């Protein structure tokens, strides 16, 4: 059952999907009810999206960006890009379109996954500027609500790409496993953009090995390997703290991660989810007090 010795993030997810397929990996509240996603389903969705992205030409060394609130689709997109030898960078959902444009252009992102209409509109506005986004080949939207009239050639629903990957799964599953086995632990898995306080934001390139080593040390330092861990994801996933806590540490110890409905509902979500681990920043501790 141990995940020791596995050196890439998709490899860790596959481990839990094989050894604890029915264990709850993710929980998201929809219509007032906490919906559960098992490790087997989590890995299956990552594989489907990876195949869908591959059919669109995404591959080794390519960058995928995610602009949106925390959600299962955020993590699925993150890991799907990594399966193909690419990397993922996050964009704060509060960033205005000029900052969205800067990160997409600077990272040379080929595909951006947008959570909803608001995030999609920012990308479309960036595309409409002189010079546009020359590296971008697709905009995938999770929630297409309010976008029935949109006709941009780069825009398509994320569900459509997942369905395309699902149709390929029976034939391509062995190739997915081979791709995971071939991943280089020293390769870039995640790009985290700095705040830009000393100039324009800079993309910090973090490898599978570095992320996993740091997370293992955090788990050991705080004795988290001695408990069946659960946590609440509410800080932006584009920040390295939440990325480590809700993605990497979870993939090491097989924890359950629940997504807060919003930053304003954290207290209520904590009462409902009752996680046994929690990461906070000063503003959150002040709110709790």
C-alpha cells in the first residue's frame, strides 16, 4: 500500500487507483450535497483528459494553464498535462485580463482550461488584443453556462475533450501506462508564477522530484503519516502552498481532499467536512478568530 519509491505525480495517482480504487480521493459540494470521487475515477478522468489533449496535439514540453476556482477539474487538468510529459501553470481567478494575457504569453501555454464564462471572457479579451496569444491553440471551458452564443474557433467544452479521450481509452490505455512509466522525475511538472513584487511575475519551474521530496518532508515533520488524513482545499491552487498540500501530499499519503464552496464558506465547510489537517494563512486565522 505504500507509495514510497514512486517519483512522479501521475505515478502516485496510479498507485492509489490500483491499491485503493474505492477510497474517496476528492469531494465537491453540488446542490448542497457532497459528491465523492474515488481514486479509480480520479485516475480514469485524468487518463481520459490526457488522451483528449493528446488528440489535440498536446505533448512533451507543452504547457497547459488553468484559470478558475478550485475544483476536481483543476487537479484533473494538472495531472493530465503531466501524464503527457507537459506541465501545468495556474492563473488566479481574480487576475484581470492583462495579467492573464501575460502569464499565458510568457509561459507559452498551448491550452488553457477556464472554469466558467468569466475566466473565458478574460482569455478571449487577451486574444483580441494586437499580437493576441500566438502559442494558444485551444480554450477548454468547464462550465459553459451563459455561453450558448459563443462561436470562437478555439473554444470548446472540457466535457467534449473528456468524451473524445474516453472513446480512445480501450485502445490507448497501455500507451498511457507506458507514458507514465517514461516520465522523468527531474522534468518540470508545475510552473508557479510569483507575485511580481520585484517586477513582472516569474515562472518558477518545479519538478516532480522536488515537489514530492518537499511534500514527503512535510508529512514526516508533522507526523501526518500516522493518520488517515483529510483536508479542505480553499486557498488558490495556483499558489504553491495549496498545490503541495492538496495535490502532492495527497498523492503521497492517499488523503481525501474536499473543495470549499468558496473562501466565504470556509467556516461552514470546515464544520461539514471535519478535516483532520488544515493549512492557513494569516488572513484565514484572523477570520477564524
